[in-house]
C-alpha cells in the first residue's frame, strides 16, 4: 500500500507547483509596483533637490533668442554658500522678493552685454 500512496501523492503534488508560479507572478507584480512607486518618489525628490534663494535684484537686460530670459541677482538662503549673492538667468515672471530653488550654487552666469 505504501507504493500505491506514493503515486497518488505525486499526482496530488503535481497541481500544487502549477499554482505556485501564479502566486509568485502576482508577488512580482506587487514588488514591481512598489519599486516603480519608489522610483517615482525618488524622481520627485530629485526635482525638489536644490538650494533656496531669494531674488534681490532683477536686471532690465534680456537674453535668449526671443528675449524671454532675464538676469537676476539671487541671495542663497541655505547650503554651504548661504548669504552669497550670485547672478542667474531665469525664464518666466519674477520680481524682487520671489523665492527660487536653484539646482546648484557654484555656477554663476556672465553679465549680459549690450550690442
């Protein structure tokens, strides 16, 4: 009888492994979703990385092909260069007192030369 039970057990075990990959597949998709959610969070964090700065002065000079870029003097509010004032090119509307998030504080733009 022991021999008879072994083949039956083997037959009973055969369907179980077929169900296991389905569960693993579901777990992998859940893990993939979690991984993609973490990647999205990291991308959002990268977008928020940078240093806060305040616009101290806006230059009347414009640059860019269509004159859409203005230069502004920005005072760094945080980081290793806190208190430093640098010149940056900025697109869009701005006025003195606006707060910007700059990706880096080591680079300073050249003054715009009138032709």
